[in-house]
C-alpha cells in the first residue's frame, strides 16, 4: 500500500483527532486553521483513504475489570500460508486479543492479551489458545505495570 501524502493541515487534523476524537467539526476546524467546510472535506477524504479507520473511547483497563495484560510469543507448526491465515483469523476474533503481529526472530507471532485476572488468563491460554492445532509453543510475558498504552501515533515523520 503506497504511503499517503499528508500535508501539514492533514497532520494537524489527525493529531487533534487522536488527542480528542469527540471534537466537533467546528472546534476541529478552528484548531487547525480552516473553515468548517474544507475541514470536513479533509476529514471525509482521510476516512475514505483509510488513514482514519475509526473512532473509539479509550478505556481504563482496571476500571472495566480487565487489568491483567500479557504479551505472548507464539511459534506455529509449519508455515503454510493457509494455516497461518486461519490462525490469524482465529486469534483476531478472540476478544481478549488486542493486537496480533507477525514478527521476525524466535517467534512467529506476538499477541497482546487482556483478561480480568490470572485465572481468566489461564483459561484463555489452556482452553482456547493451546487447543489450536497449529500452535507449537507459547511464551508468556506478564505485564507488571503499564506506563503507556493506546498512545497516539507520532506524526513527525511525515514530510
């Protein structure tokens, strides 16, 4: 997928929406120095191009009872594409899985998982993940403390 060409105004729009997606179009336009109509056109274009993929609330994990986080390094059996895609589709459909990355190195995938507590994590791991026939090995890293999560993407790289 080719990289989008974002000008300075696009970058400011995206930055403002990452910080507060509840801004009205009028507030957003004022913050980025446009009138409301051109601002709305830009936002719609960014949505249509897939740069803005959606809007959501960022929740306090402990506050909603999902304070247990783990990062799982997973090795799979074989690497036939159809089996890997089936694995990806399966784990991405699991609500506990916040992120699934195909990675290089000692593992094939890195998952970020949240559950209520260690017992719920054990159930997820033993009863669901390890029951997938393609899973060969799982190494879990338990988060002891989270200092930063769900951060906005840095936009300073764009020309």
